[in-house]
């Protein structure tokens, strides 16, 4: 690590490498803002410039997440031997000793106390000794307010409204990484949303760890109880907001009030992510998922009755311990019947410290790989079938970025990714612009 005073430039520099989910992306961007406010220059990790601080925001949702986090940490240490290396995020929270054991790591922060990072870096420099600043996550009682973003370059702004999870699915490490449910104070969430709209963001994406349980830990206010349904109703009232997109919400969290909030405003995107995880009731029970297939199917039917052409994406875990060929066949058939617009398929990953890791009937790697491939074929066909209903019809696309060839990439309200060509090598498109196009196969981004 550099001594105090080294890299003495007018503005010190910091770079971030972020792994994992949208919540991690949101938190990295917020911590970057913390550094900007301390007069750091935030640069891309790919830029060949000397930086004073490297921050790696890690993921631990699978063993692959842990492994990739370690590889990235070591690579950044090699590439920036004179920098202070800070590791934060879920892997840092669940295995701080393991992270600190990587030679070259200077500070481990975890998933809380990010607001103290600059002071902790000063302490590391002064003491010239690596520091473990991770605390017991289940002592966390309040949502950690991080700096509001001012230099975020996305077309869609991520708004984090909730932290933590109390569900304890038997395969999942996230409650141990994120702690108990904590909801953001609604006034703070609404204030940031208004500021984001004023800053020119046409779409806001609500994010959290267990988003659908927003408000359960909040005390009743003068106007009654806050929940996600009420927050959505307030958000769509913000002048200038064009789109509100909900990220992952568990099936049992779609209350009648939430469904009404979704269908009553055309600002709420007709795209919902509803994790399924398995198409076998027996496996859902072993996973500690609090719904069955009939309940899931009934919810889909209710939603589609209210929102025609609703896009529903989902997650499936292949090869959960004890999953038989019959269970897998049931999953294939159930998934085919649901008409999903997109499916994320994951092989089961054994997570130390979770109940499923100790189940005796683990599925072999070869069988998991085969089941993943079979599910991916179903996923492809399901997506193609969904998209086919929109071909030849007009759709509004939010341009999110322009690629190196001048092509514009964006999404429709149904989260169909669209690619618009440049004109004679020159892009007529602008990020954050809405364009109405008639969808053709050639528009589908490969």
C-alpha cells in the first residue's frame, strides 16, 4: 500500500470493479459518489492510469461468485501494486478472514459501514496494516443511506429501497451476507427519485434484496402503513417520470394492493421478474419456498388477466439436492406452460453454511450440466415465442447506450432488447432518447 502522501496529485484517483447483481451496481455507484465528494477522480478500471484506491465489490451468491471475486481481487492487486485495495460486498461480508488472507488486500468492509470507507482508508494508510472492518450483519437495524448519485451515466437509474432478507431459502447465502430486512425511509426514497427525474433519467428501476417486503419493518405514519404498493403509487405521481420498472419480487409478495398499483398506472412497465426456482412442489418444499405450483400459476393468470401481453421473467435452479429425473421433467413441463419472456438458469451451487449444503443427496455436476442445457433450450424457445407477438408492431424503445459501431441498444417497456442500426456509420441516436419503431427480427440484439 502507498504511504501517506504518495500519489500526491491534485485529485487522487479511485476505480471500481463490481460483480453480481443490480444492488451491487447501485452501491458501487453510490460509494463512487462518496469518493467524488472527497475530491477523488473516479476512473474506469480498464483505464491505464495510476490510482490511489481500488474498490472491488464482490458477489457470493454461488461458489462461482466467490471464485470470480478472488480472481478479480488478485488481478487488481497485480495491476495496481501501489494502490490501497478495498474489498466490499457479499463475499467480503461472509468470509472477511478469507479475503484479508489474500496478500495485497488492505481493507475489508462488507455490506455495511460503507459511509466510513474514507476514514478507514486513512486509518489503513496511517497504521500501515490491513484492516478487517466487517461487523456482525444481524446487528444491523437501519437501512444504510449512501450518497445520492450525481454522475451516473446510465439511461435507467437504479433506486435501492430495501436491504436484507428473512426468508432463509435452504440454498441461499444472501441472508447471511445482507442481514435482516431494513426498508429505506419513504421520504428519502421519494426524494432521490424526484432528483433522478430532475437529472434527466426517464426510467427508474426499483432494487433491493427482498423488494416485495418493503415497509414491513417501518412504523405506521400519519397516513398509515407503508408498503411497496403505496411507494409505487407515490413514485408514479412524480412529474417527468416516464417509466418505473420493478426488479425481482417473490411470488407471495404480490398483494392485491400491489397488483392494483402495477395495473393502475401506464408508467409501471409491463414486465415483472418472479423467481420460480423449481417446477416441482417437492423440491420447492425442500428449498423452503413459501408457495406451490398451483399458487404460482394462479398468480400468473391473475396478472395476465389485468395486464395483457405481460412480460414475466424468472429464475430456475437445476440440480438441487434430491432433484430426481421426474422432478426435472416436471420443471421442464411447468416452465413450458408459463410462457416466460426470459429465464435465468443456474446449476445448484453448494453454499457452506446453508442447510442444502449438508443434504446427503447431492446431484452430480454432469447431471446438473445436462439439466441446465435442457432448461436453456426451453428458455430460448419461450423467449422466441414471446417476442414473436410483438413483431410487426410499434414499440417504444428507450435508448440506453451507443455501441462502438454507432448502433443504439435499448429496451421496450416489456424488456425486449432492441438494436437500431447506425446510418452510414453515423449514429442518429442519443442515450436516454425514446424512439418508436416497428419491431423486426433484425432489431433483436444478438
